[in-house]
C-alpha cells in the first residue's frame, strides 16, 4: 500500500524567518521523490511537516487525500529514517526490525516471522541473529529500512540517510534503496543535498533554494531543461554568460554578452530586451578543430587541464568571472598545451539555454 502526499500552499515560519515558502506539490502514490537543495534550504522542515513533528504555519498537508492538520506523527501512515539511525547496537538484527511490532503488542513468533520477511527484502536474511554492532554501515542502513517498513508505512520519509557512509557504499546503497522502493511499492520521499543521489534514484526531483521550490521534474528535465539559473548552476556544472536577449525567433534567440553574441534555446521566461543568462554544460563545449563546426565561437586561452581518467576537464580563460570549462574525452594532446595558448571553443545553439537573469547557486 502506498499513498499520495499533497502539499497545498505550505509555508513554515520560525518567528520572522520563512523556512519554507508556499510550496504546492503532489507526490504520487508509489513514487520515489527527492527534495534536492543546499544546506538550510528547508528540506528537513518539509519532511517534518509531512511526518507531523511540526505543523505548517499556512497551508495543508494531505496524505491519501486526508487533511493532516491536528494529526500527530504516530497517527500518520508515515515512517521516518534519519541520518542517525537510532538502532539498538547490542540487540539482534531481527529484534531491531521487529521493535515497532513489539510496541504494538504483536507476539514473539509473529514478530520473528515478519522480521524474516523484511530482512529478505533488504537482503539480510543471513544476519538475523547477529548483533547490529557487528554489521557494516550499509547493512545497518538496511536494518533501519527494514525496521521502518515493519510498521507498514504508506509513505517512507528519508532524511539524508546515506550521508554518513563512504562514497563506494553510498553508491551501492542508492541502487539498493531504489530496489527496495520498487519491491515494496511504498511512496519514498528522500532528502539530499547530493545531486548524484537525487538524479540516479528518483522518479522526480524537487529542487529547493531558500525555502522556495524552484522546479519539479524528472532527473532528465531538471538537467536538460532547468527552470531557473539556480537549478542550472546547482545541478551539474555550467558555463554562464551574462547578457541581454537580442532577438527571439520562436524557440531560439540571440543573446549579447561581453564574450560575443550567441544563438541558443529560449528557456522559460526569457524575453527579448531583458537581462538574461546563457548556460552551456561543459560536456557541450567543443575544443580546437571540433569548435569550428559549431554555431557559437568563443575566444579563449588555455589555463589548465584536469585528467580524470576517462575524460579531461579543460579550463580556459575567456573573460568570464570563472574560467570556462570543457569536458572532453581523454586526449593526450590537451595535456600538452601551454598556459595562455589560444584554444578555440564553441558550442551548438541546441546545447545552450537562455534564462532570465537570477541568482546562481553558491560555489
Ligand atoms: N526550530 C527552528 N527554529 C528556528 N529556525 C529553524 C528551526 N528549524 C529550522 N530552522 C531554520 O530553517 C531553515 C531550514 O532548515 P532545514 O533544517 O529545513 O534545512 P535543510 O535544507 O534540511 O538543511 P541541511 O541540508 O543542512 O539539513 C534553516 O535556516 C534553519 O536554521
Ligand atoms: Mg536537513
């Protein structure tokens, strides 16, 4: 069983400070939905309002269509997993999993049976009788998930549950979490400031900045069609040119910048005559000979290159605030360039988007 979660005009103030501002959003039943945003943008506050630990100052949270105002956390069909898992380290795994059932008065044999079913889902059947203290970080994470599932929540709320794990394990657990979500069909609402996590696991992502939901979309939409400069700069890397929209022609426009006039796609809300920003992903920047065939050309000089194994990040000075970045397949010739050497750069109109001027994500 899973339920949809609707936020209707949800605002949360702490005194004068607005932590979450007028969020309207419906998370579908059975969806894996992530809130993505930098520290302090209001992610945990949203989760606490869904779980019932705090109430919105304005607006309504509905779970399965039901108004949650006045309904406490233990009366809601939700389960919450924190970064700090709050497991009992010296208790066997299966008893940790069954803990919520014991509180509800379920008998021992039934508890054991249910714990074994849940441990099978998280692939820990062989560890039922181990102590939690003897498990690895990722295994503990899975015990916490099994324990949360034991009370049959219709909505699972996860607040940065992987942030304490090392990189390899975090990447492994992404796939595990996704698999557990698909297997159980429960609505997962996941919070993270890690774009890799949000993009790889989610059906849809909501990007937040300073309490405002900036964009809701599939990972592909968020990356390829960002709604605001904040989203374009927070999710993935981007080269940013500031300027003024010259003339628009349907879906394409020209933008005049201090680095030249460029042709690009018209993003949401960009209008001719207005201040705007042009965004180009590093993987869309062409270098050297490859730049000559593109619609847009930038005069640049080589600064330095970072060898990443399967690709190279090439940084060039082109009169912008930051060096321009191009990501390209490893080519040993790139590493032999001298600092200050002229290096033609270019990009195609379809690979660049113009958005109205706005705040960028902080570096
Ligand atoms: N109880 C509170 N009283 C006052 N301010 C609060 C309270 N809870 C949260 N805030 C403020 O609201 C803002 C959002 O906090 P929140 O915990 O939701 O951020 P977050 O996006 O989860 O950040 P992080 O990624 O660091 O966990 C912060 O500026 C925080 O200081
Ligand atoms: Mg938080």
